[in-house]
C-alpha cells in the first residue's frame, strides 16, 4: 500500500496493521529529518512533490518489489510539507515468510524511491533556504539493484 | 498543454503551473525547453543548463528527444531528492 500524506504516522500502528497468510519476518525503515548535515544546523525541511506522479511511481516501485521477492505485504508512507529535525519523513515496511526477502526488499524500496519518486527537499538553515542537491551516492545505491536484476 | 514546474524551477519561473497551446514547430521535450527559454529571464535562468533539469511527459520520466503533443502534461524539475 502507498500513502502520500502531510500527517505524521505511528510506526507501531502501521506494523501491527501488516497482514499476510504466512509472515515470518517484518522489516521497517524510518527516515528522519537530520538536525545537521555538515556544520550548519538544519531548522526545517520542506518536502515538495508532484501529486499524481508521486503515487504512480511509488506504486510502480512497490509492484517491482513484489515481482522480485516473495512478499506477503508492503507499505510505503512518504510525507510532504514542512518538517523539523527529528520528524519522520518516510516509512517502508516489508513482510515475508523469510527474513532475507524482507530485508532486501526494504533496502531496495528505499534506495529506489530516493531516485525515482518525484520529491524535492528545501532545507532552511539560519536565514537561508536551499534546495537539497541529488547525491551521486543515492544514484549508486539504486543502480546496484538494477545490476542484480540483469 | 499543461506545464508544471517544481522546486527551484518553480521559484525561478515564478509559477508552478500554466496552460499553453503547443507552440508552432515544437514536437519534442528538447524543442519545448528551447522555446520556453525565450519566454523571459526567469525561464532563461531556470533552463540555462538542461543537464541539471529533468522532465516528465504525462507523469513518466522523459528524455529530451521524447515527443510532446497537444494535451500532454509536461513537468520540469530538478533531480529528485526524496526519501
């Protein structure tokens, strides 16, 4: 399931809602707003997204995970709007009969969504606002999953 | 056609969305970007370096040679930074 929302989420509630016929492993990843990146403290982070395309790309990524691994259930929640350090940004939950599929698919989902879901972060530090630049390390992290699929 | 701009492209162009008729002689994303540059200084600045800009046509990522047609939704934005 995919949810794109402004509201916060409760990881415990979301894990408890995961369901399947034969779940032996549940893996979750929670992304938070850092308090600093380099030397300057971050005051806030505002996430902009492309309504419509965001949901479409997240659903495609989720479908790809189900194609690659035997998954019982998955959930991706991504927030948008203004967030502060410590706030939750993104949640990925995967459930499978065995741990390896749940662990690998969770890493795949977060790596892929970082490079293909249309979100943009605006960071506020002191009196300045800057759009976060894409990192080549994120591209490399996503790329390693495409090599595995060949 | 519907044009959408996100993140710093939206700031530089000064709007997030506009509807325009398909410009004469424009049949690809690249030609559209080239045409948009001539519309004003904000557009020129936003689209100066196309290597740092990404495109989507009808909500699918698109290259500069991707065709565009009347009625398409074309979005222009920086590389994504979610997660």
